[in-house]
C-alpha cells in the first residue's frame, strides 16, 4: 500500500500534512516538557520520536527547531539533544527581570492603550478565567502568557514585548510549579488581580497599574520560591 502524501509533498505513514504534523509533535512535546513528564536533562531521540508519532524525521526536526527556539530543548557539544535544564541558580535574576517587565509593560499599557487593545485583553482574561475554572494548568499557562503579552503590545514598545515574550516562554516550567503549589486550583483572588490590572489600564492610572503589576509579580515569585524546595523538586522529578 502506498504511503499517503500530504499536500506539501512530504511522505509519512500516518498521512499527516507537514504543517499539521509539525504542530502536533511540537504541541505534544511542549506539553510533556512543561508538565515535566519529560524532566530537565531527558534525552531527545529523533528516531524514537518518529516511531512514537508515526512520522518521518523531517516534521520531527522542524518541531524540535521550534522547541529549541523557545529554550525548551538544547543541543550539547556532542550533538546530543536534551530537554533544557532549569537554571535554579539564576532564578533571582530571572525573577527580577520578570517583575520589571510586569511593571513596565502594564505602566505603558495604561499610557498608550487603544480601545481594541482592551477588547483583546478582556477576551484573554475570559479565556484565562475559564481555564482556571477547569483546573487546566496547561491552558492557564498559555492564556496567562497571551494575556500579559497583549498588555505589553498595548504599551507599544516592541523591545519590551520581545523581552517579555522570552521571559514568559522561558518561565513556563517554573509557572507550572506555581500552579502545582495550588494543586491546580488557583484562588479566585489571583484571577481578580488580572481584572484589577485591566481596570487600572482602562482608567489610565499609571501608578496604580504599576503597583498592581508589582504585587501580582511578587505573589507569583513568592509561591514559586515556596514550591522550589527539596521536597518539591523531588516530587517534580527535578534535580539541581
């Protein structure tokens, strides 16, 4: 029986089109890495992945390129590919940068937002709220990222937006520990923090927006630090 050929001309036994195949592999591996099903340091083997997903190695490689660009996997000098380690020693610097980006992007959104920005931010807040109600940690992580990046875009400084994107992407596994500290039942007060930030942005109250963003970042950092204990690392399968 002939193998099916996708519209983009790539043979694979499952009949996936390259685009959909790449997306499927990327999402599955990304979720496994963020959920720590694939812990830091785990080897990534293209042959095994091709067998797992019943695809040729071409879409596997393309998915791995995307994951590498997001800092979730890395290639060692011996050319072995592994799940990227979490640099716990650099977390204080990461937290400082993350907190600064929360503050500056929210301040700028209060100064420069337009009506359509508020519509998009509000829609993402609704999506985030539904994810919280469903106790869907992966959806919470994804929509929280999109929510804060939409605020950054409303501030209209692409350099801050690009830096914030990098920090939020790099911090997804750390944020997973944050939600785990609540057993994925995020208290309503933390959802309300988003709503208060939106209200300050709408009111163009720059100082209140700054204060709320700072407090929001501080409680996230506090809970993550509490989660990263010897017991917490052991439960998550993370070793320093």
